[in-house]
């Protein structure tokens, strides 16, 4: 595998960088770089800017309005976007439900839902996990009973990320209890404004309202909102999880976090008064995580290149999920170590514009504690590390 970028790829990088310098709103970049909370309009605003440039969906095929970029171009775009402080594009629509719709949905489903995703009109959330059905997702209990041209949905979903903003939710629901658990699940698209849906906040360790409980009480969903075939949803769910786990690797964001870490370590002193980056043990830990990130980047490029050849992400995506989430946690831990005894208490909602500066701290340092708390969950969502190791042992090593 050639690890050097070609002149054409470097020219593409320059094009992306120039676009970001010209079109990325300064207020959005400032929010990202200083750890402020991004609102729904912030995310959708950036999506509309990208769509106007023709870059709204870097991984979609051109026939659906995507860029048609190859794996390296997508990697370069993600890396440059993270470096510039661009908001992360909402993955639930673009990178999770959209591929399912494109591969398994009818033409009518594709025409109804894909434009709203790429144009930045619709916000999607995921309805997979339930109380008692997280890692063992096949045991889910939310039911959808056919009633003429509708399904009647009852049940509960949990850990629904940013569901408080969502216009739509893609849900796994049980439509049959007669076969083995995986065979009785269907994939439904549900309008969050439908009567009978209740969203309740779950406040996380960092004090933020990021996840939710979603309750369904006699919610009527048109049968036309079924993706693919009834009782085939487990197949679609596995397909989606492969895309989710590839995205969780977060190479571009981790490279930006590594640069931030090195800057912090050069600014904050260690026990002997020298910059922390000059302390041998700390420098070794930074070097170790940097090497792991380089290896992750190469592996990620190899796997997403396979997608260009028509191969859906397989069990190999579990490698990316495990290592990507562990690297994110390590970078957050090392950043907190830089702050040492001066670490600031986290302020829910992030840094505010009128916050008085603290001696020795730059804008964004206050958000590091919140990032550390928030990243405790990365080894759990998208399938816990323990589950990923089971997948690797069974489906790759054959144990």
C-alpha cells in the first residue's frame, strides 16, 4: 500500500483547505475549537453550506447526490475539516440510515428521504438500544403490530443521541415473535412529531443533555415507512452498524486532538517546572498514542478503500471501533494530565463568550474536562469493546 499522497491528492487537499478558509463561518469554527455546544441550527447550517458546494455527502454515490469521491479523498476531507474546526456532519442521517435506504429501500423511500438528509432539512436519530437490549440487541421488545396500512408501535428506546432535535428516527421494532429473535425484527422510519412519542432527557456525567429516552405509546406509522422487507431488519441493522463502526474511528478528529495535546504539553509545566512535553515518560505516552493513531489511519484507509470496490464494512470494522474509541479516550486523559491540579471544573454547555479568562488557560481549555467525561462512553456506544472482541474472535479468528 502506497502511503504517500499523489500530486492530484495534494491538489485536492489544497482545494478543500481553500474552501474551508473561504466558506466555514468563523462563529462555527470558534464554537468547535473552544468546546462550545453546537445547536441544531449550527449543524444544519454547515450541512447546507456543504450541500451548496456539492459536498453534502462525501460517501454517497453520485446518483444520490453524493460527491463520488474515493476513499482517500474522503479521508483528506475529514482530516482538513477537523483541522479547520468544522462542525462534524450529523452521522445518523448521512452515514447510518442513508446507506441502508440506498441499498435496501424502495425508489419511493429513496426519493422521500434522501434529499432532506443531504440538503440539511431533516435531523435523524437512531432507535436501536432499549433498557436490557443494548449489547444483546436481538432481544429488543419494542413492538410494531400491523393494523391495515399502519403499524401500531409500543415500547421504549434509550441512549438516543440528540433525539431532542430529531425530525425522524430510524427504529428497529419487533414484528414477529414466532421465529428466532433476529428473524422477527423490522426497520421502520418514524416521524418524531407523531402523536404518542415522548422524549425524556438523560443528563450525562458531563452535565450535558446529549442522550434521551424515547417512548412510543400506540404510535401509528404508515407501512410505507418500512425499509425493505418485514422481518428482515436484522440484516439491515448489521449493515448499518458496519458503517457506524467505521465512522467511530474518527481519525481526523483524533489527529486534531493530538495537535491540541502537544500544544498543551508545551504550555503546561510538569513537576520539575519544565514543559510537560520534555518529561520522558509523558513524551513516551504521547509518542505511543501517535503511533497507534498512524496505524489506525492506515487500517481505516484500507477498509474504506474496500467500500469503493463494492464491499460493505464487515467484521473488520470492529478493529476500527475498538482502537478508535480507545485512542480518543487516551488523548482526553493525557489532555487532562496536562492541566494537572489546575484542571477546571466542567461548565455544562461549554465555554461562554463572557467567561472571564483564567491565568494560564487559553480559550477551549475549560472544555477539556467535559470532553474527558464525555469520552468515557466511546468504548460502549456503537457496540461495546467486549462485543467487538467477540465479533473479531468468532468471525475473523474463527475461535
